[in-house]
C-alpha cells in the first residue's frame, strides 16, 4: 500500500448468504491498491485503499454494481435505529406472507394420508394461484432480484437456489392451471418455502443481534451527559461536546463521562467494565479515571484528558469491532467451499431431475425432487459457522477484560505449546520497593540515597520510580543533574555538581572498570532481590536492594497453564539468583536471566525455530519487539496507559490468570466453530442426498434450510456461558 492508504468500514445491505460476502469481497479486491475483507455475520466490509487511486464513493459504487447496498458505518445509535426499521419491515412482510400462505398450508395438511384426503379440493386451484402469486413476485421479489444481480456478476448465491426452486414449483403449477393439465400443483410449496426462508432470516437476524450484545453493552456504558464547569458555571452538556481540559464533576453513583485526571476529591471507582476486576479502586488527586467507570462514593472534580474517540472505552470498542469483523484462518475453508457451492448444487439438482425423468418418473415429480435439492442447499449455515462464534467469543472476552485484536489471534491461542513470560509487571506486581541500603566505606546512608534518587529522577524505569518514591517518603532532597544518559536494561549516568556518577546493575558498574566485592551484595540476590550499585568515577558509593513481589494469582496461573499442557518460560533482565528466586516462587522450572529487552525477540525466534508455537506475555511497551516476534502476543496494561495496539490480545486486568483465561476461551471457541462447521457440512451432506432420492418434500426442505442457520447461530450463542477462572483468595 502507498503512504496515502486509508482504512474504511462499509455497512453492507442485501447479502443473503456467505456467497454474497465472497462476491462483494472479490469485486472490491479487483480494484487496484484495494484490500478488502467482508464479514457476513456483521454485514461489514473493512477496506484498505490508496486514496490516490480510489475513494470511498468509488468503493460504494463497486458494491452497488454488484447488486448490493453499502454506506459508511454510522454511529451506533443510527445503525441500531436503521436495523430496527429494517427488522420491522421484514416482520410485516413475513406476517403478510404467512397470512397468504396459511390457506395453502391447510391444503397441504389435508392432502396428508393420515387425513384420508388426497385431492386439492379444500382450496380451489385458482385461489391457490391467487394467494401464491403475491408471495412469489411481491414478497419474493428480493430473491429474483438478488439472483439476477448475482448471475450478472458471474456468481451464484442463495437467491439463485430459492428463485430456481420456488420459480420451478410456481410455474409448473401455473402451467397445469392454465393448460388444464392432469397433474398436481405445488403453489403451496413455492409460497411456503418463501415464507419459511423469511422466518429463518428473521430468527437469524434476532440471534445475530444477541451475538453482538456484548459490543452493544460496551457502547451503552458511556453516559449521555457530563457536568461541565465553564467560567464558574456548571452546565449539563452532551458527552460529545466535552473538550480537552474541560473540568467536569462526577457525583456518587454516576458514570465517568470521559477519560480524566482527578483535580480534587477522593472516591472509589468501579472499573470492572474496563479491567474485569470487581474490587473498586481508590482515586485521589492526580489519579486517572476512565469513561464509563462508576463513581461509588465521593464527588470528584476532574480534568478531561481523553474525549470522543480518544477515550479508553472508544479504543476498546474499536478493538472489539475490529476483532468481530476479522476472519479466522479456519473460515477460509468455508469461504472456498461456499464460492463453488451453489453451482455444484444446481448441477446436482439438474442431475436429480434428469435421473428421475430418465428412470420413468413423471415430469412434475422429477422437477419437485430437483426443487427439494435446490431449497435444502442454502449455504447460510456454512457462512455463519465461524464468524458468529468469533463475534460472541470476542464480545464475551471483552466483558472479562480480555481484548482480542483479531480472529486469527483467537484461533492461534489454543495451539500454543510454549508461553514466554516477562518477570517484572507480569509475574510480579511491577512495583519494586527499596528494602536494603548498603553504603560504601567512604559514604553514608543519606549520601547514598540522595545520589541514587537524584540520578533516578531522569528515568522512567520501575526501579528508578521506586528509588524516587522511597526518597520522597523519607524527605530526601534531590540534587540537579546534567549530561544524563540512560542505557536501556543496564543503567544510567549523569553529573552532579561536576562529578560523574553511574547507577545500574553490578555487571554494568563492573563494566565501567569499578571494582566490586561480590560478597557484599550476593546475599541480597539470593533472597530474590534486585541489587543496583552506585559509583562515582572509580569509587563505590554503595548498593541498594529492591524487591518486587509476585502477584497474588501468578502461582495459580502458572500451575493452571502447566495443567493445560503449556510450557512456561520466564525471561528476566535480573541476575540469575534473583530470577531463580522468583521462578521458584512462581513454580516455573525454566528461566533465562540477564536478558536485555532488545534480546528478548531473539529468544522468541529461537524457540519458534524449534517448531514450537510461541506465546509472549509482556507489558506491551518495553517488550514490543518480543511481542511482535511471537505467534500470539499478550500485553498487560501498563499503569494508566494501556498498550492496546502492541499485542494480539490485551489484558485489561494485570493478571497472568487472564492469559490462561484467553487460551481457555480460544479452545472453547474453536471447539464451537468446529461443531458449527460439522453441523453445516453434515446438514448438507445428509440433506442433499435425501432430497435427491425424493425423500424430502420441498416444504420440509425449506423448513430445514431455514432452521439450519438458526441452529448454528444458537450454538455459537452458547459461548456466552463461558466464565473466566476465579482464584479463591485466602
């Protein structure tokens, strides 16, 4: 793609089966510099295109030329209103079709042997024709129009099957009526099939709405109004009108309207929708609050720092929409089969017709058996098998604080054989604190802490923040520094009052030709503590020991991952003794110590070279190269900034147990997809031969076809029952 590329989403209309989605996808991808993916379940197209070669209007025109409708995706409420209007229209058409078809159904029931009536006398043939005609050509107009557009574009979809099947039954019956032929009529079959197809579509649409309910609930979380303070006056404004740096109030029981920073007040905020964590978080001045989280206690005055599509909630919604619109690799098989499915079915129907006719059956019986083949062969169930499961699974994951970027990640996660975990911030709480101060022979405790904290004030490393936090708690005065330099993963240096100082790991300090006595700090490392050394020129100022404790659930998570058959390996930048202590506490048997951030990716590649499918868990920022190298990457949120874009799966709750949950959900979702594909394939493998052998009435075939899609979507909806693992805390 050129640098002028853009990404657009189109809402599609007029699709009746997965063949339609494939057709639109092919049409769009024929346009130069366009890469499009169409999702039948969500009825959306995600398109990447070069703005210099084409524009949105040209893309929409291409879709319309293929016989379908398209428009840019509108805001959720507008789309919801439009869908509700369409659904109401479909309901009205179905009711009319049902009322017209009901008398024909009476005729069909009266013909059953159990009633002893085998004639068409209950409803006169002319009345059957009068009732069936509006169903066929008014209610059923969509099928003929869809078939025409599909065939004109060089493809074939479900509309072709319905139009051929019902048209054949109707025109055979009409010929029998007009020419006064001595043979049965099948007006009831053509009208009933159309009515059943409409019923199936209504049930399918309703089920698909339930599938995307998780996304809808996310969108509905944000309040409609915000209490904004402007020029000393409090105003209630729509959330969309809130601007950056606006001051807003959040009262007890209200939801936070936009992302902000607390300026005044203290309270507890329920962030369950964001992190999956049920325990509210305390918020004080300087803390960040997020849109749609719920204020439980006090009044908070906040400054807006993220509004509109820049809030964390908006980012989550975009990610969920992106995941629900993406395709899993397993869907490629279904798409490939669907692309040739309809032509093959038409061929089978023709073979059925000529076989029955050749072996002595009358014309009408041969034709009706062929009609049954056409009607029962709708590929909708095949097209819905994978995407509906993806939609439900990603929505359910989001509600549990697990954000899946795309369907491929969801599919790949269940195959992982090895999981590499970062130590700091992943296994541990990521907030080390100072535990030991060991000044050198020519320095004192106050001097050691003052120099260390002054050097650390220019760094954002967790250890530097721990030093600063300790210094602030002990009222240590910080000194100004110059010529500050930081080497990622090793240490830092700066000048204080003209003297050059270095701070870092003992190995880093030794590399500066400063002699260290290993016995002085080895005992701290053996306790699992991280040791940093501070030196001036060639003189040692001292050592500082820091400890980072395991998260409460890390040991449970590692045990669970092991039980799931996943090999866990820990990477750490700490020395071997510290890394070993943490690994032992967590129950991890394999670890690599003193690994620099830039070297983590090479370790990931090395494991992949062994033929293993490798997952990587990190903080999403420092571990970005390793996350990118992994087959599936999991990013913990980092403090108040969530690295949503850095990994395949983002864990809103800083907990390794969420990785096990994501893998478990992947396994459950893939099992559900396989079930759906089995049902879809099995339905056609069983139904088509039965229809070809004359064992299925067209009406029964129509009912089976209508219910096949509903059964697949309903099966996918069972994924809503999935629950994340809960660790019982002692």
